[in-house]
């Protein structure tokens, strides 16, 4: 078996949400209690961001973007890029000297009853939560901040909490 290629320090964060702003979070298998949105790195440097987002959503949740249930138009590039330091414990996955990752943020609006199929080696549980509660549950500050941007990108007023 060959050595795994270095991870590319370019990734996506996809905030999956319902029309009523419930947000889908998934719990990491190797870190119980660590909840997050869909994330993943590009496979190739020149891979388009939306291709990475579409692939990662399908791998991690089973949701197929471009299907009848979830059209391509449901995926929105929020054109937000976060640059953050890669935790030292994960740096061995990247080329020597790589210390920072650039993360591109997307939103994906799906019906609340969309079937979810997790990749069991990566995630063990999923939950739909009201958007502000979802932001509070995320372990990643950039993930929480992205969820809090939902009102700005959804194009409608906040749903009633009554």
C-alpha cells in the first residue's frame, strides 16, 4: 500500500438547512460530542469549490445535489472564505510546512424530511436544530459563525419562534 497523498489545505464548509432555518449537524465519530456541518477538502487543487461541496455532502449525508429532491440551485456559494490555523495534531496529513487551511462556505437548503445516511467511519449521529442552537452546539468557531450568517443568505425574514 502506498503512502496517502497530502491533504490539500483548501476545504468546504456546507451549512445544510431547511427553509425554516433548522440546521443539520453531524457528530464526529472519532470525537464524540463534536458537532459540525459538512466539511471536506478538495481532491485536486483545481477542483471547483461547488464540486467539492457536492461530493462532500453526498459522502457525509447521502444527500445528492442535482437530484429531483435537491436541485443544483439549492446549493449556494456564500463567497465567504475563512483562513485558520490547522491544529498541530492534524498537520501530519498535509505537506511539510503547511500550517493554515482556507475554507469556503456554502449553504444548502433541503426539505426537513430529506433522508440522511451518514458515513459511519466519519460520523455517528445527526440532528436538526434551530439555527441559533445549532451554532451554539458547533465545536468550530468558523462553523458557528457560518450558521449565524444564515439570515443574511436565506433571502427572507427569520421564521417565527411562536
